C-alpha cells in the first residue's frame, strides 16, 4: 500500500509538472503574471515618499513673511511652488484641474499678526479627496509657514535683545519603528504583494483541480478512485503551485532585506513559516471552493471576491477597531489578516515569538478545516455531468441583431451575467463596509510621563479627549511601554520628557517623543495629528508657548471630514466598473472563440461593441446614481458632463474587453489571468501615491487602462465640481484612447481574422 501511495504521488506530481510545462496559460499565470506584479508594484512606490507635490501661493500681503514662506517652500523636498495665481478663484481652478494639490492664501497684514495675534491668518487649502497626496502637501506647507513665523519672531526677539528668553515651542519627535522615512514602498508593498500572489495561487489551484471536473472522461476515471487516493492526487497536483508561489514570496522578501536594506526585526524563520502557511492555506481554500462548486469559473469568481478583499479588510489601512460588526467579522474571517499581523510582529516590530503563536494557530485552522471539508466532499459526491456551456446563436447578422444577440448572451450565460451585473450589486454592499468608520477612533495609546507635573497631567487629559486616542496606560517605564507597542498591545507610545514644564517656561528644549509602528501608516498619520493638536491645546491654555500654529487655518477641500471611505471608495468603484466590464466582455469574446466564432464582419463587431457598451453604461449609471446616492459619496458635478464622461469611459472599456478577449481561447481565461491585476491598476491611477513620483515607463504603460485617466476625471467632476474647461484634457485623452482601443479590437477580430480566413 505504501509503495502504491508513493508511486501514485510521484506519478501525479510528474503529470502536473508536465501540464504546467505544456499549458501556455498556466505558464503565463505562474511566471509572467508574478513578474508583472512584482515589477510594477515595487516600481510604483520606489521613490518612497511623495516629493515635489505641486502647490500654489496667493499673496495679498507681499511682505517679508511672504518672501520667507516662498523661500521655505523652495527649500522643501516634499512640495514645489509651481503657480502664483493672482487670487483664490484662480487657485481653485488650478486645484480643480489637478494641476496643484494645495495652495496658501496669505491675507493682507498677515506679517503683523505674529505680534498682534489678530485674525489675519494664513489659510492652507488642500485636496482632501486625494487624501494621501493632499495631506502630504498640507504638512509641507504647514512646515513652511510655521518656520517663516518662527524666523520672523526670532528676528524681532534678537532686535529686542532677549533672544532665547521666555517660552519655547515643544519639540515633537515622531519615531516610526521600522519605517522612519514613512515610506509608502515600505508600507504598501509588503501588504500588496502577498495578497496578489495569493490570488495567483488560488487561480492556479482552481484551474488545475477544476479541469478534472470539467473534462468528462478524465473526471469519470478520477472519481472512481478511493478517497485516500483522491486526496493524494490533489496534494501532489497542488504541490508545484504552492512551491512556485512560495518561492516568489521568498524572492520578494529577499529583495526587501538585501536589495532595499529593510531589516527583519523579529524572527526570520517565523516569517518564512508564516509565508509557507499562507501559501498552504490559500491552496486549501481554493481546493474547497472547487470541490464545492465543481466549476472552474464559479470557483474563480468566489475566490477572486474572497481573496481580493483581503487587503481591504486586513486592518492595514484603516483600523477595524471602530468598524461595524460585519467588517470586524469579515476581517477576522480573512486568513490574510492573521498572516499580516504575524508579518507586522516579526518584520516591523520585533515582537516576542509567543505573541505570534495565536495567529499561527488561526492560520492552521484555515488549512485543516478546508481540507477536511474537501476530503468529505470527495467521498460523498459522485461524478455528475457538468451542465452544458451556453452556446450562442452564431447566425446573427447586422448591427441590430448583433446587439440583441450580445445582450441575450450576457443574460443567458450565468458566469457572464454574474460578472457584469450581479458583481456590481455585491461590491456596492460588500466593499464600503470596511471603511464605514471613516476615521481612526480611540486607538489604544500608552503614555510615559517622566515630567509628573501639572502640565503633563493636563496634556494626558487632553490626549484622552481627542477622537483618535484612548490612553489605556500611563507608565513611568519607557521599555515596558515600548514592549507593549512591539507586541501590538497599543498603537503608539507617547513620551513626555523630564522637566518638560520647566523647559517650556525657561525657553529650553521641551521634548515629546511619539513612537509609532511603520506598518500602519494611516494610523500613524492620524495619531501624529492628534498628538500635535492635544499639545497645542495644552500649551495654549497654560499660555506657555507662542501661538505659531494658530496663524494657520487648514481647509481640506472636497472631503472636509477627511473620511477614509469618502476618499477611497469613489476611486475603487471606477476600478470595479472597469474590471467587471473587461471580465464580462473578454469572457464573451473568449466564449465565441472557443466555439469557433472567430471570423465576424464589421456590422457584427459594431453590434457586439454596442451591446457591451449598453451594459457598461447601465452599470456606470447604477454606480454614479444609486450607489453614490445611497452611500453619500460626492456627486455634485454637471449631469451632462457626467453622462459624457460615462459614454467615453464605457466605450473605451468595452473596446478594451473585446481586444483582450481576442487573445483568449476559453471563457475561464479572463478570470484566470486577470484577477490579480485590479489592485495594480488601482495603484497606478495615483489614488494612493502620486503618479508624478512614479517612474515614467510605469505611468505610460498603465495609461492603456481607461481608469488611469478617468479616476482623475470623475474625481475632478464629482468631487471638485470641475467644468468643461478643466475637464477638456481628460475628455481629449479618453476619447483618443477609446478610438485606439476600438481600432485595435477591430483589427484583431475583423480585419486580421478575415485576412487569415
């Protein structure tokens, strides 16, 4: 029995390796797609932090203060003064045109407010809809203004002969563990790459095992085997895929440590074990999906929704501490959430080994339970003939008949209908729930009070009253507090220096350190702002510092609450619209290719295009109408301009779906090959990181996707109220793209096929 088991295992393993070597699409999925994912994701964030963000300055004062602010902006690495408009109205038009992300208004008499403390405050308006880039621009401008006021105050003090006397400004030092530069590359790539490779692995396993269910003769023979034999067959056939993706993950981590110089602060072997378990559990869940559905496309659809939501619900961007019950459940139901916690603990924080054991136990369940379910299903379910794949009527002629045939095919083909119609409804309910909390609320924080003064106690009380901070522990030991941070018991450690109050009074160096985890950049940014506000309120009430920061009024435009859902979901839905239509259209063309309908004329091509266009246009109306209204997303743009953009966007995406489908031979291929690309396309649009800081070749390559243009276009219109003048460059660009994609698709499906025939 042992020899038979070993020989069966070896034969199945050899057979699967041969299948990988000879199947073109499997080689693309396992080798070409990971190279694309690793190359593009790493390249997009290679600059680390946003630099030279374009800003403007409206100067009504024309004083020494204005000149000092301009000098500070010119000296800054994060911002670049690209425009000096004459008035606020011109600056706002520049903002609506996405030519700048923030601008300063210096009112008349602002230079004298340092002495008089009047209401002539400098106003900083920034783009809150592009939250990351806009906030970075605001921080850069805020630093430039504060430094300018400090410089003027020092000059006045020097002239009076008492420089250094009196009160000082607290020195706030933010210490980000494992990511001191606040690098987006260090933060985002370790989250994105494991998720993307998991999607690839899941697709590969489903297609590998699913072919036994979909090929009749093969499945009939396969199902006659015993349960033990089938289990061995499945394990041996999945092993090559697990190994390949595990090696890709290892290669990425080697690149992080050796290539980028990012240390692993914890145990490297625990990290490797966690990566292997992530690959193993991903394969186990995929096996369960295909064992239940016994249909490749259905299993791929379920797996894509389940795995793609891993990053959204991972707790890596917005804390789920204040999320609703569903979001908390789904976050903990995602195995990637528990893997990511191990990764944070062992890579970013250097946590104790015992801290990660609980997460390892949960990961083990995601291996044991799916494999147990699959084992039981293999024993109880006998082979049954798969339902016949929908066959389209190939005798359609003329544009009208082709439109009707296309719409009928989408309606009657359950996989295409689910992708084009049902998935939009599902996503409109499913995705927003992760960000319903909008902002980080009451994150646990430890405070180390070395001062033990009335001022430090007042500061702790003010920290507790902020919406972002919950002071769960006040300690006198920094090492114990940092140990809490290392083991993820608190989100930050705030240290108040010894003699803090007296130093403020004497004008000495009064310091406050804020220790944060570099693995939670969104949390770190909110905590940093909350600490600064609490310190400002404390020192202002006690009248211990000059009111330098009170000279600034900050106005986030287009997303005044800076809510994370209001920022991310309008951008995500544009990607969802694009990807669902690309999947549906390419599946339809691939289905026709599989039944031999490869030679169509111009009228049939135009009719098919119009049918897909109607589906895409209807989906966009549903999203921008009902979904935006229901979720309360900004949708204040001109209705006719919005319809115009929807028409152009739907036309471009419909053409692209037909072009992609022309290269595929099976209805399963689009979901198999393209599932992992959605996240890369989203990042390339500039939603999380500005495109002007990405390598030029990345931006140029990704511009083939309509979303790269339309994320800016729809945001400019719906959130920023842009008019025809500001939108004209977007309209011209998407129009040219739609025409080019239409002609390329026609070449592939009509002219090239006709010539070949």
